[in-house]
C-alpha cells in the first residue's frame, strides 16, 4: 500500500499535466465560428452645385425688445443758447465717436478768453516795467553808496581840521549835513528796492491767476461744442435749437 501511494503521489502531477495538454490540444482543433455576411453599401445619388457669392442678407422676422449694453446721458457743461443742432442729433440716428451734436453760443466765452489774454499780457508788461525800474534803482543805489562814502570821508577830514582850527565849525556842519542827505538818499533807494520786489511779486501772482482763469475760460469755450463720446445710436433727445 505504501508503494502504491508513493506511485500515485509521483504520478498525479504528470497525470494532471497530461490532461491539461490534452484539453488545450482539443480546444485548438475546434473550427472558428462562422462570420456574419457583410452587406454591400450602395452609393446614394446626390446633387451638386457651384458655390456663388451672395450679396443679399437673410431676413429674419422676430419680436423682442432691444436693450443697449451701455447708455450714456449727455448734458451741456456750460450755459447758453443752442445756436446749432446737428441732423445727427435725432432719436434713432447712428453716430460715431466725436460727432458734433450741439453748438452753444460761444460769444460770451470768447470775450472772456480775449479779456483774460489781455490781462496776462498786461501783467507781463508790468513785470517788464518793474524789472527796468529795479535795474535803474540798482544803479542809483551804487551811486548813493559812493556818495555816502565820500561824504563820510569828508566829514572825518574836516573833523580833524576843525579841531586844529583850520576850518570853521560851519564848514564842518555843512559836511555833516551832506553826509546825512546822502545817507537818507541811500535809505530811500534801498526802501524803493524792497517795494519794487514786492510789486513784482504781486504782478507775477496776478499773471498766474489770470493764466489760471484763462485756462478755465478756454475750457468753457471748448465745452460750447457738445460731441458724442462714443459710437452708438441716439436714444431720447430733448434739446432744441434756439432753446
């Protein structure tokens, strides 16, 4: 029994392997499954035509409400009578950016610009006049300083001569008076120099103020022309000519 069991134990793997090989060979000898018949596709007749350009569009009839993507309200930034209304400033008109819509009477604004231009020019002329006076006063100051210096030296010279009795006291007093006069003239010229400097600053500030007002007047004059800031269609328009 022991021998039989040992033989069975050794023979079992080979037996199983042989059975597997036999099954594999048996399966390989089977005929493939039949293929389904393929039907022949018949061509479908079609009609061809040459492509030609078409100038007319396609008309589509529909109902709905058109809503703009962006709506801008225009209003005059300056007051005045409307002397011109463009034909493009009508409801439903298509306008491009920069199209002139309205013209407000510019005469008052033109007069303001002209007046301020004259003020700027007058202030510039006044500054030039002050500059000329400053130059003349500077020359007078140099002369006055020299006169004071000479008068002071004359007083010092006569002071020693008076002490020695060579000149009279009245001559010395006259020299002192001349020195005081020269000093007073010098002080007056120095004061005038300060006044001229302040006057020039005032004219400069006046010119700057007139220049600022001129820019504002020029801006108001430019605003008498109302133009569209973008391209679009005019919606509601309420302005009328001569209003």
